[in-house]
C-alpha cells in the first residue's frame, strides 16, 4: 500500500527526532577506559608552616586523557587529614574529553610536628592519589643557665653574669629588645645585649650580659623578657643582697686614740642616760633613679614599696605632676597636689593617681613622702620621677621604672 503524504511526514519527523537524540548524547556515553585520567603533581611538601600563624596552599591539576567524559570527585584522607583541606575546587562533576580542571589544597598545622595525608581523586571507577606532607613550625628560644643565679652580692656592688640563648625551634626568630620585667626590676639590667635586632636561624644562638646591683638586704627576683615576633621568651634571674662586712682593724697599726672630751659638770638632779639617735624612717622602691615610671589609665605605677629596717610603716604622700607645657620650676607643678596615705606591711604596690583635668601629657612626677615607723624618727623624702606611657604583659610591667 502506498504511503500517504501525512504518513511520510510522520516517518520523517520520527527519523529527525531520533537523529537529534543521538547528537545530544555525549560522545563518551560509554565508560572511559581505565587510566584515562591523571593528577599532577603526585606529591607535595608544604615545608615548615608556623603554628597558628596562617596556612600554605598549593594547586593540583586533574587531566582527562581520553575521548570520553569522566566523573570526578575529590577528598582528602589519611592520619592527619584534618590539617589539610580543599582551599578551592573546580573539578566537581564531569570532565569533558581531553580537558583539565584544578583544585587547591591548604595546610594549617596545630602543633610542632610532621604531618602526612593523601589527596584522592576518583575518576571513572579508579582512584588517583597525591601524597601531602608538611611540618608545624614552632618558635622556641632556650636560655642557659635557666634560672640565672647571681648568688650573694653586697648592697651597692654590681655583679655580671652571661646567659646564652639558642633558637631551638624550627623557624627563624627575630628578637626586638631585651628588658627586665616584673619583680625587683630595679636590681637587674641588661649590660651587653648581643641578641636584640638579630634574626636567629634554627640552631643559632646569641648571648646577654645581665647586671645585678642589689639596693637592699633581701632576695631579689625578676624576669628578662626577649620580646620579638610571637610570645616573648622569658629568662628568670635572681640574687641576694647582703650587707657589706665591717672593716677589720689593722694589727700592725693600732687605731689612733680619740681625744677625750672635757668632762661635763655632774648634775645631781639628772641621772638619765643619753638616748641613742633614732634613724629616720624611709621607704625603698624597686626601681632606679633616672629611669621612667609607666603610667596608664590615669595611674602611675612606682613599683613595690618597702619600709627600710622596719616591718611596717605609714606614709603620707603629696604628689605634683609636670606636663609638657610647663616652664620654670614653679610652673612644673600641678595646681593642686594629690594626697594619699600608704600603710606598708612587708611590701605594697605604690600607685599615684593622675588628677582629672590635668592639661597636657604627664612628663614628670614629684612626690614628697613623710614616713613614720615604730622605733624610728619621722623621715622625709622627695622623688623626682620621669614618666612614660607604659603597658603590662602577663601581669608584668613593661618599660617600668628601674630606679630607687
């Protein structure tokens, strides 16, 4: 039976639709042969990455080496997989014939040790792998000896000791400055500094010469902070201030006789003995004259105050502040002095509050002290202290006063 025109048109339409379906199908409808994809590079070492200071990233390339389409998925596996992650990924989904895609892997260590993991790229039923390695970097400065012990040193004398520092970490260490902090900072200072502003490679060292000058008969402890990148490295220092021995008489040369004073006429009505003169009450601070005291948040920190030769004392304080706009001796004082009372038992933190409404930046502090202690006469002292804006780190005063 002959086909009608409508039947022929339906047949032609069906043939065209079938041809269009065939054209729409991917040329790689069948599975790509094994080994048709590759990943490059097959291994990567991120080197030393400092702990908690960022991360390093590296790119990988996945190549389709076949005439067919392939499905690609990526993951990271291994004992330290949580230290590596996909930074970016353009390989999710299908990859056309003879094309490539890229991805990035990042490494961020948590502590100082070696890390390893595996990058796995699944493609067409096979797994392509790349080995990942990296090392956590740690800044570490080791001091020897630690602590640095000066032993017994006479009050008013100075002893010197050297401390060796070595970079025992696996990253470079740059020291900015070495300063005494905390405790009896006034008794210790850095004499010779061979470490500040130096970059120490792993395994390289330097040395510091520390000076100890006790200002009272007592034990003294402080810390030398090596401040640079990261947390400061701390060196403990300690020593004991002892009294100077009394001079011994020379046996060959007897001491000259002191001429006797003329005898006073006896007074029958007064049989009292002459009382010995009392020493004046004084307060000592663990800082040295000439070096600045820190101020912050409206307070000046004068360090630790102790009563000299007395377990406790009471101190009346009057303080004037010098500003950067003052001229002449009288103009250096604030309009009204700050007044305070300290009761010192053993030792206490000496703080002077900056008066509200003080014009200009405080440059100098003048303090009058009137001290009273049992068995001692009333003592008077005047302190003239330069000021600098200071700060604290871990409870220790940085750039604190170091004079008495």
